[in-house]
C-alpha cells in the first residue's frame, strides 16, 4: 500500500485507547503526519448533516416525512420526503451537475435554478442510489426550516456541543495536503482543493481521528443533550440495502450500516480529491475506529475501521458488572414474573434494572429482549422485540401482542 500518510484511532466507551499516524502530511515540505493533523473527511459530513436534521425534527421544525415541496416550493422533485433524501432512497442523480469534471461547485443560485433539470434516475424508494445532490438539498432544507445558515447551525447544534474543536469547514493547521499517487511512477501529484459552497452538506468538513472518535461515541449513544435516544435509534434503523444480494451494507438516516462477524457498525466513509476517510462504531460495545489518509486511492477505510474495532472488541471485552440485588418490583409486576407459554413456546419474564423484561429461551443474541413500561391498562414494549406492542392481564393469563399467554402449555384457540 502506497500512501503519503495515514492516521488512525480506536475509541472504547468514550475514551481514545489507541491512536497513531505514519507518513507525510506534506510531501514537498517533508512535514510528518500526526494524530492532530486535519484531513478532509468528505462524506462523513453527511452524517453530521443528518444529525442537524434530527435536531430540527426534535424541535418540531420539520418532520422526516415532510415533502421537499414544503421547503423548496414549486420543484418537480417536491414529492420526495426528507426521510428518503437522508437514506439515499430519493432516486435523485448522484451529483449536483458535473462539478467533479469542471472542478467547480455550483453557486447557491445555480443549484436552486437547476433543481428541476436534475434527473430522478430511479423511482423513489425503488432501490438504494447514493446521491450527493440529495444532501445538498438537505442543507437547504436545514437552512429554511431553522432560519439559520446551514454551516452556522451545524457549528452551534452539533460541532460545538460535541467538543469537535478540530472539525472545521476549511483546513486549519496542522492539516494534510491531498495527493494523487501515480500508479506506475510511484510519484505524487497535488490534488486541487475544491470548495463545495452550497453543496457543502455532502462533503466539506475537515477533521482529525480524535474528533471523529468523539463523533463515533456520540453515535453509539454518548451524546446526551444533543439528540434524544429515539432520534439516534431512528438514524440506526435500516432504510435501504446497498447490496441486497449479500445484506452486508445498508443505510439508515445518514448512517452507513455495515455487518461483520455478527455485529453491526454504524458510521460513514468519505472521499474527496486527495483524501479518504472512515469512521465506524459498534453500539453495544461502544467501540469504534477512525481512519484518515491523504490520497484518493488504495485504502479501504471502512474495512480497516471494522478490522480495528473488531480486534479491540475481541481482545478487550467489556467488563462483566458485579451482580447486585434488584429493588423490590411493584406488586403488579411481581405476579407477572416467571415462565409463560404461548402457542407451545416458552417465554420468561424478569425484573431487570428496574424494568419488566421478557425473552424466549434459545433466542439468538441479536434478538433483543422486550423491555416494558407501564401504560394504561397494562404495559407496552418500549425497547427490543415487539416494540410498541401492548401487554394486558386477562382472566386466562395475559394477552401480549395479540396472543394469549398462560402459565402452562395449552392448545391454541380455534
């Protein structure tokens, strides 16, 4: 592998446990790369854009199923929803024109004036189709829904609260120069710097491996005060499959979801002329990795991130907490605990960490137990399997999700 430089880091439970950098951030000047070196992170910006959208959703300024028409009235693409733009299900063409041919991004006026000329190359929701254009339009949605310029809102709502002081819209020293590594000569050529202007929401940001690790920890659930848990959960919920034949890579809302060795990692990759980037994290273990390089070829950042994170999970498993007795469950819960049967199958109800929980013995570990909260007339699942379904007590036992549960096996009715 021939790269001018590469920086990488691993984060575990909110702490960067390893970081290193090799090579030259600037080949001509002979400047060595370090873990504090900024690199352009390209499409990782999309995940930041998605977080900005979700903050506005929580404030009630927009709904994920709002049509684009509400924010860009009169557009021929007005029926497309924010959700489908976020998850690459809009069917819109990949780029906002041919900026990577001309080397020049469109102005804000050109972007909006050209919107009706952009193609919808697939019907909406037909299949995953990656679209930088969709995220350029989402930036305009953010600005119009909030009344604040897109970049300023991201600075105020995402970057500053998360403490991402080395994540910026333009390079701040020390920063890396992007290169093309010539295949046969083994030489490097400086890549031009492209300012994205109004299409910045799809790939403008610069960052460091340490900042990306902080962002990964936020995505894994360590970001209290930025987004509610439900919003993060929605970002992680699969919306489309990139590879429907293998089912190894999908997309949530602004998050690329990658399956490896029975684990799902969320994050994003990035590529701009002269740069490659990746950040991916596993929610359950809160272990993730970030990788940055100043060449546009030869580095599979997602695969390297997953390899680093997976090795950390396997070699440094989470500590098993000491058992402590639970507080006494409420009387209405006490009578539910224990074994129940439905349609010949066993289910066990526990009192765990102050919550009523149910699971079926032998269920695979990726099927999470049902966690209940009290509701009028009984309980409702708020996490895990059968989320949203209701449980209520009846004379014969209890009804959960429309099925009768009894203390012993019995023939199904009818």
